[in-house]
C-alpha cells in the first residue's frame, strides 16, 4: 500500500502546535509548578492534552489517507479519556 499525498501544510501545522504546547508546558509545569493550585493544573490539562494529542497523532499519520480526521479523532479521544479519568476515576482514589 502506497502512502497518500497530503497537504504540505499539515506537517508544519502539527509541528507548530507541538511547539506551542511545549512553550506552554515548560514554564507552567517545569518552572512555576508550585505557584498553581492542583485544581488549576487539572483544568489546564483539558486544554493542552487534546492539543498535544492532535499534534502527535497528526505527525504520526501524515502519510495516511485522512491525517486531519485522525488527528481530530485523537484529540477528541484524549479529551474524553481525560474527562473520564478526572470525573470518574479520580474521585474514587
């Protein structure tokens, strides 16, 4: 099976989103971790985890048939799993 031709703009888009997520995570979780309450860090994870999943799945599937759809599916799936973890599993711990 031959890889499909996709838009040449998708790979840079995924890379830029990955860089933005890293630029957000490094100062927040690496340098100022103690300055944020746990609830705020959990709430921010609902923003950066789907963005990270979108970019990583997008980069991994750039040569597949519908990489943008796969990347969006990965972002939605990560959001749903994160929500299930924090709303169902976390209170049981």
